[in-house]
C-alpha cells in the first residue's frame, strides 16, 4: 500500500479514489532521504501492519 495524492484537492490518502472529492488519486513522489527522518516511525509501523495482514491471509 502506498500513499496517494489527489491532484484536485491536494489531500493524501491510501485509496485509489479521493474520499473528499471523488477524483482519481496518483502515487505521491517518495520523500527525499534524510538522516533525521521525521516520518520513518510511521512508515515502519505501516509496513509491520501490512506484513501482519499478509501473513494472516496465508
């Protein structure tokens, strides 16, 4: 699952269709690398949740 951005209302979502305006979303560009990564904690949490979900399906 990747973060998507709506080109119309500039909101971010994980869905293919924007929940605010209903338009098609596009994958957001990846952030630039930074050793002081302020969002790394959240990406790692999301990755762990995805791994748990995929392992429970198998």
